[in-house]
C-alpha cells in the first residue's frame, strides 16, 4: 500500500510539472519525496489540524515587539516539568504540571511571585491552563480556543494571580495563530513533550507590568 501511495504521489508531482517545448531547462520543484512516516500520515487520512504533509504546526517565530517595562515572574522549582520560550520579547520560563482525568488531561503552567522574607516564598503569579486534551493518542496539532475543547481544538486560558486571588483575566486573541503541538505523550509515566504559541488580550485595567496584549511563542513544554 505504501509503495502504491509513493508511486501515485510521484506521478502527481511529475504531471503538475508542465513546461513549454521551446524551453530546454528541466522542470524544477521544491517538493521532496515523502518519507515513510509521511506516507503513513497521508494513508491514514489525518487532517491538517492534526498534522499532514502540507502544514507545519508550531514553527519558530522571530521577535518583533519592542515593548519594555513588563514583568517576567519567577519560573519556580520546576519539579515536575518546564515551559521555556519567549514572552513578548523576553526569555520566559514556567513550572509545568499535568493534571489527569479519566479520558483527558490538562497542562498547567505557573510562574511565581517571590517573597524573600518568608521561608516558603513562592506564590502563584501567571497561570496558563491548556485543558481537556484527549488522553488516548493525543500526539498531533491542535488549535487553541477560549471555548470548550473539541476534536481538533483545546481550551486555553491565561490569568494573573496573587496566590489564590485572580488579579487579571486575559482572553485568547483569536485574530492570531494559537496552537499546541504534542510531540510525545506517555500516559503511564506522565512524560510529555509539546510546543505552544498563543496570544492573549485584556480590556481590564492593568498595571504597566502586565500589558494589554501578550504573546508567548517558541515555547517548549516538557514533563518528567
């Protein structure tokens, strides 16, 4: 079956490469011969939102913002996992936790306020929740949504906390590209590798430390 798909794929490329008889230069294409893994994805009929030959899910972005004077909170102890990437235009890290349910799981990312005058000095600051991810074979690409999770979209919220008090609510900026890509997941061990990009906005009154628009990108998430 894989050989037949490979032949069909190659014939499609050749047939689309039409040239004028008066032109002697060979026809060129930037489409590479698919790998065996790509043929597997093609033959199983995966949608674009779950990864395919035609779409890269979470790609590397360049820094464009010149915003200053916003707060980068502490990453915490990172005892169960890490999130590392860029917030607006600064390096950003968080502590990551997985929370499991019967048929789904959530990725929780926290940063912290630090009070050096108290022995246990970490207090919840930022909170990014990515919830209701299907627990069975979740590897793939998902859109992030402010609404309830569906087959190809996952609910995501972002808040600024002071311990257990919510100081500021952001909402997902749906005019931007917001995605989660799960690369690996093992339900037995709780090991996860994923990538994320997401933009948030708020119309609430906010201190200069927390701007109205925030983008997280080039974020690598890993639990262990």
